[in-house]
């Protein structure tokens, strides 16, 4: 089994599962496509981080995009689930990844 950054991997699984649930519950093809795509990108980012802790670019950009999109959806709908939750988790990931990138090692 290849090493991965477990926090980023858990976030990736959460995003992908959310997209799958959006499809199962509402038949939303965009939720499925974006959830699985972003989850896959984040999982690859988790692998990259395990190889080099400073290589956070892919994961950082992906989580920043999710922060913006889901934050916008939350602001418009006012519903915490799922947009507010994913937006909050994404913002936390952006903060974590930015910190990892800035720390001297």
C-alpha cells in the first residue's frame, strides 16, 4: 500500500462520498462528477504530500476551489448541509496546506 497523508486522504474520501450521495439522493450528475473528480485529485494530492510534505500545490488549489464554490452555495442557500460543511472542511484544508507549505523543514 502506497503511503498517503491520512488527513488529506480522509478529506478526499469525504468529498467523493458527498458527490456520490448527491447523485444517489437527488440524481445530481454534476455532484457525482465534481465529487469524484475533486476527491480523486485530493487523493493524488495526499500521495504527493506523503512523498514530499512541501508538494501541496494540487491539494491546495483543489481545496481552495471547493472552498469558493461551496462557500458561495452556502451563502446563497443558507443551508449548512452539504455546502456549509464541505465549505468549512475545505477552508480548514486550505489553512492546513498553506501552513504546511510555509513551514521550514
